[in-house]
C-alpha cells in the first residue's frame, strides 16, 4: 500500500478520495492550510501552501501527492485574477516542485471544462481549448504537471456526484455544470417538491457523470500503477441533463412527473461562456488502469447506496 498525501481533503471530492484510499489501506495524509479539528477523520498536517519548503517537508516519505485543492469560486476569480492564478497555477507549481524534491508522484485532479464543449466523448488526446477562466487555469495547471513534474499524471473528472464527507449539508444545489445535480434533484423530490431541470444552449448540458468514490478508487489505481500523462476518469454514458434526471428518477424510485424543464434563472449563470458538451471518452484510461468505465445506472445505484449508508461506494 502507498503513502498518499492529498490536498483539498476538506473539500467535496478530496474528502471522498481520502476516505476511499484510507478504506483500501493506503496511508493517507491530508495536507491542510489550517487545523481542521475533529471533523477531518484522516491524519492531517498543516502546511504553508505558499512555501515549497513546507510542502517538501510534508511530502517526505510520500509515494504520491494527489492535488485537488483549488480556490473554488468561479465568479469571484474574475475580480481577483492574481489570487485565482496563484490558487490554481501557483499552488500546483509549488506542489510539483516539492514532489520533485522528495520523489513523490503528482496526480492533479482536473476537469472536463478544459474543453470548449463542442466535441462529444472526446478522448485523452483531445487538446484543451478552455472557454472560461476556470477552464484556462485548470488547463494551465495541467501543463505545469505534464511539463514540470518528474513523475505525474493529470486526471480529468466531470459531472461528479456524491456526498460531502466532512460537511453534513455539502453542496447540493444545481448549477450550470453537472456537479451536485443528482442529489439536488433527489432532495427536492423526496421533500415533496418539484425540480426544474435546466436546459439551455449556454450551460453545460452533456457530460459523462461519475460518482466521487469511483474517482478515489481510480486515483488509487493510478498511483499503484505509476501512470503518467492524461487520464479521463469518467462514467461510460454520455447523458444530457434531461436523461440524467430521468435515470435518477428510475434508480431512486422518484416520480418523473414532478420534473420541469426550462432555462436556469439569470442569477445562476456564470459571467462567462460555459462549455456545452463536456462528455469524455475514457477507454484508453481504463485500459491503462485495468478498470472499467461504468454506465450511468450503475453510477446512480452506487450513489443511492452511498446516500443510504453514508459510506462511499466505489464501483472498481
Ligand atoms: N466538484 C466537481 O463537480 C468537480 C468537477 C470537475 C473537477 N473538479 C475538481 O476537483 C477538485 C476538487 O473540487 P471540489 O469540488 O471538491 O472543491 P471544494 O469542495 O471547493 O474544495 C476545495 C478544497 O481546496 C482547498 N483550498 C482552497 N483554496 C486553497 C488554497 N489557496 N490553498 C490550499 N487549499 C485550498 C479547500 O480547503 P479549505 O477547507 O482550507 O478552504 C478545500 O479543501 C478541484 O481541483 C476541481 O477542479 C471538481
């Protein structure tokens, strides 16, 4: 088993990644910027994320560092470009430099929003062409890893569905991407309400959703198999928002007649272009990892199991 440092473990995806890796016997160390207290159930170490030496000390003995931390405010980043650049590219560069010093492999979790949204099921060879600042900063961070890390990989994810491990409420509202979509719908319908599935040419309308525990499982394989290059950690099924909503009703036993379809409210729109179809093909990745991309029904069944038990349910 590997010793794996994780940045961003207080967040949504990073927390689940830490949980899955720890459950599989990996020696997980969460690198945090402030004492998380008892809410973070895995070993952690406070680091100065501005200081390469601090990160280097923390990575001593680590086989890999999975870097998920970002300044996750896709609107505020337009008002403070310096902070945004540092919170993505600068931080990734410091993590890579520290890992190069200690010999740790870097795994950067990136996004399907590095693409411009005009393709369909694009593969790992497709060059990024981001259409907004978030996508640009993630693509630039990818290059830092691909060009600067002595050993490292980029793992693009999108349409991530799952529970937040360390915050009971978690982020569970629909936005102009696919993240959190399913639980937002489930919450609304289980509470007896209706749910409007946003459909609009100017938001992200097609993706290949994956549950967050599966991301953790696949990242563990990527570390164990010492892969480099670009990976697509995606589900096997490209779905529209409407198809995802209908599949969710089917798997969760909810009444699809309580779905409405329409454009998002103006206040939910990003002040920037949003890629429309960000579905990714993951065939080459799965072959390298010896894994299988799972169809949407299986992803949703795993999410339902996670919701019922509170425990992440990876498929691989
Ligand atoms: N969620 C999705 O649907 C989705 C889709 C595609 C890709 N991704 C990628 O997955 C990764 C995790 O996303 P998420 O949704 O889990 O984000 P999140 O819940 O907002 O978590 C962000 C994490 O980053 C940390 N952080 C923020 N600014 C930092 C800084 N300057 N230095 C160090 N740590 C900092 C936060 O720590 P504090 O607790 O200290 O604030 C938190 O642990 C990101 O790289 C994102 O691009 C996510």
